[in-house]
C-alpha cells in the first residue's frame, strides 16, 4: 500500500514537472475567480438594485429562508440648508419716459441728440416765447388795474353800484333828521294856532303834509344808509376777488412761458428725438423726446423656480456685450404672472421635450434685477442680451436622497422607524432635491429616523436590523 502511494506521488511529481505552465495558469484562474467572486459577484449578489437580488436564488430569498433580519442603515430627519442655483435668460430694459411739448409754437433750438446721456432737469428744447411774453405782460397789467380798483373801493371813490356811498348817505340822514325835528316843532305851533283861530284849517293840512314828507324822507335815508353800508363790504370783496383772479392769471401765464423751455424729467439716455429745429408744434402735448431711464435686467425664470426667487436676492449677470465679465445684480421686483412663449429674447418656438415626446413651450415668470455698482467703465444699453445666475438658500427638513423609494409629482415614500424595531411606509411631500438630500415639506418630523440604505426590495413582513444610524453621506 505504501509502495502504491509512493508511486502515485511520484507520478504526480512527474506530471507537475511536465505541465508546470498549465498548472500555473490554473492557479491564476482560481485566484482570479476568487477575487472576482469576493469583489464583484458577492456585492452584486447582495445589491438590492441588481436583478439577482429578488430572484428565487437571490440574496433576499436566502435571508428569508435563513430567517435573518435585513441589515439597514438609518438616518435622522434634520434641518438642512438647501442651495439652489437658478439660471435665467433676459435683456437689459429701461422705463421709457415720454417728454411732452405743450406750447403751440415754433421750435427755436434742440439741445440733445439720440443716444445722449442726460440728467434730470437738463434743457432739451426751446420754443419761440414772444406770444407767451405778451400774454404775461397783459396779465400783469390786468393785475395792476385790479389792484388800483381795490384801492378806489377802499377809499370810497368807486363802488360796484352808485348807491353804495355810505358817507353821502350819512349826510343825507343827518339832514333828514334835522328837517324832521323842525317840522315837528312847526306842526305843533300850527295846531295851537288853528285851535285859537289864527290860521285856517287848510294851512294846517298843508303843514301836516310837509311833516309827513319829512318823516318819510328820514326813514328812507335810514334805509339807504343801511343798504349802502352792507353793499360796501360786498363791493370790497368783489374788488379783492378781482385782484386774486388777476394774480392767478399771472401765475398761469408765467407757467405758460416756462413751458417754452422743455427739461428732462429724469436721468437716462435719449432714445428718440421726435422734433427738429424750425418745426412748428401744432399738437399741444405731443411727445418730443423718449428717454430710457432706470436701466435694469429683465430676467425670464422657469416657473419651477418661482418660490426660490425673492426680492433682494443677489447674483451675477453675464452680458453678450461683456463676455466673461460678472456684473453684480439684485432682485428688485418679482412679477407674479407665469406666461408662455416668453423664455427669453429669442423664444419663438417650442423648447426641448421633457420625456413626453411632444414639444413644450417655456412657462416663465419675470423678475426685475438692478445692477449693483456696475462701474463707470461698463456702458449698459437697453436691448443688451445675456443671462443671470442666482443662488437661493433656505432652511428646511431634509432626508438623504437615497431614503426616497419613489418620487412623482412632488410626492414620495420613505420607510420610517417606529422605535420598537418596526417600520412604516409613509408618504411625504418632496420639494427640492440636490445631489445629497431631499427637501421634505410634510410627512415626517425632525428627529425621526428613516431608512437610508437597505430598504429596496423589503417586504412588509421582513425583519430589519439597524446596523448604523449614520445614513448621511455628506
């Protein structure tokens, strides 16, 4: 027996010497196969994303047959800052101001040309003002006349009505009172004489008639004095009103004269000059100039970024006229209207399909961004095109991106640990998703644990074992 064994070993040694190369190849293949199994096949076998995982001979089936719990990695729901980069096309825009020319007169000079930079209050145009000067001088003369009339009324030499003479009426009243006294004494003497038979009855009646006339004249004088005194105050008021009216007329004529020089209402660039020297302005209020003022960047943002773009948000603009140069901008105003076919300066056709196979129009909203310290060396003009880049940041609840089992229309599902070794599948509202985390708007609370790894392919009756709570990879 020993001889047979020795003979066999000797034969094996002889074969090994004769086939040493083949044996080396076999050993290399065995080692390579082992390494492949350890580094590739076994991880793929355990990977829930592989097709082998859920097969009848896969890792999940093996774990269930052995009655073992599936290892999972949990992560805590926490507050996290989300930063979203936002891009938008747009153009440089400005507010067009129409500068009207009011006087109907001949244009004597135009002080600016198209493209000139003007400041607020700068002279733009001058019109012939001879007629306006004549009207102003006439208004001043009318004011002087009204002032003189007021003085005449005050001194009593002129009134609206001839009866408004209080001084004269006072004299008439005093004379009437004196005459009435005299007639009273006279009628008493005549009555005594008539009783004594010294005069006739006819003479007494004649004296009584004169007495009645004197009393009537006194009462009329009192009435005229009262009317005159009341009318004087009204005459003075009428004269004073005439002076005020004349003053307003002078102001009106002065304003008309001032309008013969047209000044820039705002600072900006003269976009259009609509009048020429020597022309006659025959339409009062017709625009003579168009000034582009308050230059800003009008950005067209995708509607998905509406909740992220806010006032005072800062960013940078890149204009085609200044390639490679970053211009600081700040959101000044957001227009809360979503429009179609306004994706930018050249949007006149449908944009890229988004998985449906059908073309889609751009759905955008506008935001006005002002340039911040652009510098005098940067000359901006309306119509320049480019794009703007913003970064919006906000704090919100977050879970690892891998914790979501599915996402559709802002809804997703996560596996939430209940603290007793169990779990539940819960629906959550999903917001922004970046490379590491998903923003959760509702469905979970800060501090709860969700499964970040190992939940793919789990059945409701599968047991789990939390091997780690460090599911955040950031």
